C-alpha cells in the first residue's frame, strides 16, 4: 500500500484530541499492535491496536466497546468469537474508518458500521473462512441478507462499496462489484411504500418549465430590480420612510400608492399594472402570476418573487437530490466550485445541515445548470433583505444581510408575510409542494401536461412496484412531492433504453458523470451528504442488474452469430429462464453488459474500440464479421435508421478521399449489417 501517513490523521471530533496526541496520526500500516488507539482526556492510553476490544467510551460520552472477537469469551455475552485473522481484518477496517480518507468524526457512526460489518464477518467465521475470501464462496455470500436486517441493508451495501473502493489501501476485498450487484438483487424486502419514480416525460416537462421561469427572471432582472426599488421608494414616500411603511398596522394603514382611487393626487405614480408595463414586465407577470390580468394590486409582485423562489428550490432539488429541509436552508453563497483535473470546475452545493450526523456533511454534487436557480433566488433574497434589515422585528445579523437564505419571505411593505414577520434566525418550514403549486404557483405547470398517460404509468410501475393505485392512474394529475426528486434523480443518472432519451441525457449530462464519481469513488477529499451517496450507489447497482435482466429475459436482444456459435455466451444468456442462473453467471464474471447505439457489448473488461463514439468494429465491415461479444437490440431500429440517413446525407457533401468520408463509410456498413441481421 502506498500511503501518505501525514494525511492519515484521526477523524474523531473531541476537544481533548490534539495534534500532539499519540493517536493523532498513524505511522505504519497496519499499525503496530501496541500502538495507542484510544487515549482519554487525561492522556491515559485506554486501548491499543492489537487489543481484542477498543473502549471508545471517552469518544462517545457513554459506554461503547468495539469487540473484535479474539479475546476472552464471556458466557453472558452474545458476541461469538472470531479467528485471529478475521479479528485483524475488523481492526484494519476500523482503523480505515477512523484514520483513513473518510475520517469519520462520530464514534457512534463508527460503532454502527462495525456492528453491521461484524455480522458479515461472523457469518464467514461460522463457515470456516476468512472474510477476505468471501467471494470464493458464493453460497456463503447468498446468506448475507439473512444476517442483516432489512432496515440496515442499504447502509451495509454502502459500507461494502466503500471497502471495495478502498481495496488497494486496505490490501483486501470483502465483496467485489459483482458481489455487490448480487446483494442488491437479493436484498431483503423492506415492507414500506417505495418512493414513486417520476416518469421521464413528466420529469422533463417540469424541468423545462422551471428553467423557463428562471430564464425569464434572469433575462429581465435589471427591469425587475428597478421596478422593485421604485415601488419601495413610493411606499417610503407615502408613509414617510421605509421603516414606517414596514411598521404600519391596520389602524394607521393608508392606501397603496398605486391604488386607482388616488389617481387624482399630484404625483400619482400610476396603477401597478401601469408601473409593470412601464418597466416592460407585463408579459412575464401575466405568464407566471395567476389572475394578474384581473387584479391590479402590488401583491402580484410578491407573488411573482415567491413563484421564482419556489421554482429555484425545485430546480436545485432536481439536480442535487436534496431533501426539502436541506434546500430550504441554503444561502446565497451556497454554490462553490471544486477544481478537478479531469472535469475542470465541479459545482458543489454547501448548506447548513438539518441532521445531527456529523459524518453526513451538508455538501452535494450538482449540475452547472443550478447556477441560474441560485442567481435568481439570491437576487430576490437580496432585494427582500433591503426590507428585512429595516424591520426591527426581523433583525438579520450582518452575516445574514451579506449572505441571506435563498428561501425568502414576502416581508416587503405590501407582502402578506409582513404581518407574520419574526426574527430572521427563526426559519419557516419549506411548504408542501402540492399545496404551493395549487395556491401560489398555479401557472407553473399545465395540468394537462401533468396528467399520467398509459406509458407514464407503465414506466412508473416498473420502477415502483407497489405504486398506490388510488393516487396513480391514467388521467390523474401526477402528485409531485419533494422526496420524489431524490430517487428519480438517482435512477435517471443510470437510466437507459425506454427510460432515457436524448433530451434526458442532455439534461443530466453533467450529473450522470459527476455524481457517480464524487459519491461512488470518494474522488474528492470533500465530505458529502451520506444519504445522497447511498441513493446514488444503490441506483448504480440496481441499474447494472436491471440491464442484464432485460438482455436475458426479452427477445429484443440477439446475437448475429446465433447460427454459427450455439454455445456463445450471449446464447446462454438469452436462454436463461431464472434470475439466479443469470446472476450466477455474472458473479463468475461471465456476464458483462455495456449499452451502445446498436445494442450492447458483453466483453469482459474494457473494449479498446469503445462502441460509444463508433460502432464500426461492433457490427463488422465489408471484410470483418461482427464482434463476437456484441448483442443487437431490436428496439434500437428506428434510431439506427435515422442515424443511417444522417450519415448518408453527410457523405454526399464530402469528397471520397476525405478521412471523415472513410470513417462514415465504416459506420454506414456497420449500421447496414445491423439492419440486415434483423
């Protein structure tokens, strides 16, 4: 193992752990058996690396013991003993969790991880094997779901993935990638209603409308800010000052300065409709604010701000997979950029975590497209802060004034939120999505577009098997909810076939590259939100299992070598009737599947020709047969025919000696071979 021991420092967050503490930094791997692991606040060594138990009570604040199972067995204790080899594997993993790249800060989290891991190691021990040899014993692997509770299974998969990712560091593997796919497939059923998956058509529609709303705001931002400031000035003139306008009560309340009844008054600024028209904003107000044509009250400005803010939060959720409480706690400065050698500037959303787990930091990988949402909601928050800092009931701090929350309240002099104004530190709960859509944002989505079609329902049921029939049926309005965005986003990242089209791929082109990299491989030194990591990892493994199932079970996939090579792996795969047969092949490394434009590739390991940018090698040429590892997909015929027409048209305008012409000719031949094979 190549490790920089300078970087391997303890992650436990306790005041008495200093840089001078003897357990602060590891000096060898694995550490010496007498190396001090736990040192209390008085400097006393409590546990050493080779001890059968580590007493972490001083880290937790209550009695907690990590038992590695190779010490004295007490009859009253339920923990079964472990072999010295398995106990040392446990110690290495515990060391990696505390001093490795993750550097978990909560001792309680470490205890929970070791508790789950111990059940798997104990299973191996009972079967007379070392845990690092588990993948050689598939029958033992099949027993893992029997020893882990359904409620802990997702966390166990995530932990095993982290250990697999750290195999070079640790020097061993417990469960490899194929084993993880198998565990996901045989996961115990947890009897809860699965979070509904938003069908692609509806997901794309709402993304498009949210983006359109935000773009309209940014395009007209200068006029909007000028209009807002003009209205504030008119209220300050009417009441004597902005502070007086904000402090008004029902008793001293005067008419709005834009009330038509005041048009006889000298200096009348015009009705609010006239003001909006003067600033060139009539079109977007009528487009997004319900009933704006029929009412002339300035509250329409507050409604528009609330609509854009709400659209911003929804848009961010679509691309960060945050919970509504998390997106509701974001501030204007939440967008940071991580510098990555391969991908360049990577957007990271930073927030104020709403959970107590210190190992689940408030950081989320995002798509660059969220920048427009943050710009729009930040601009509104700063405009509203002009009023908030002048209101003695709200009293924002200097830090709040320079960096307000994106989720703002209508506390301007004409806003409905003014009468409920309270200290800025007391945050309102992010409102229910459906309720807000009905009461405030009725113009955001067209109800006809949100109605569930037969195709929508089929896809939703495929990915949410226990979808409630009372809410989800053909013709019903899809009931959007905040929590649906996390699962939908994670699934879409790895979607293929009928679930994914070119439009969706374009929307997710950044997220589908960055999230698996940052969440799945601990690519960055930054600590990210653990719940989203789990969602992304599970979706990744589920997608890998799903595509192999489809290739095996449906007649749509076939091999162009079927008549020549009856024993070809693809034929064996397509004849597999039971899932366990298919996964048994996958577990042995006999089944691999990577989707491409003509179908899929079953080559074990990497393909030197790719199959993504070009399919010339996949389907063969004039003097070459198709690749022995290719499977053609009948469902791709319409796309292939469209691509073939495009290639033929491009070839017509190129000279035959041009290198591009020759490359296109190879592509044309490959696609023709595919169509002939159909």
